[in-house]
C-alpha cells in the first residue's frame, strides 16, 4: 500500500499550486483522505480532509483558499491551493484513514505519503 504525493514546488505569494496524492496497492474509495503539512521546526498540522462520502473539512488558516477533492476512479486525492502565502511553506503529506474518525487528528490515519515540498516566496 502506497500513497505518493506530488505537485509541490516554488511559487510566489498569491500564486496557486495543485497537489495530487495517488494511492496504489488497494482502493481507498471507502477511506477518508487528508492533507497535513509540516513547516520547519513545527509539528505536523491538519490542512484539509475529505470523507469517503465527499464531506470536506478545512483548517481555519486555509478555508476559502484551499479546496480538497478526490477522484475515486483514479484513486487520487487533490489539494488545490490558491492565494498562497509565505506561511503556507511546508512539506505537505497526504494520508488515508478508515471512515468515521476525527479528520484533524493525525493518529486516526493509517497510511501516509512521503510528502511534497511547497515553498511560497514573498
């Protein structure tokens, strides 16, 4: 079972990026999917999640700027990031967890991707 996140890069403040997380080894259509991020010297924090049924959740810091979505046929989850700020700079990780847990809790996710670096310059 593998989650592979990609799409990170360097972008100027105000710009956009779309992250993708491709799952392989099993289908995650019945799983909740989440995005977390970790900035240097900080703990990994919740960014966004989408339940198996399509309900979305966002951290207050990204609400209105980021959009999470999923394509079950492709076993892929996306994070569209708009109006990026320097404080969004971090390694972004995708995760998958069985349905029914609290979306913002790291411990409820069973599988993690390797992370992709997003750098936002001012």
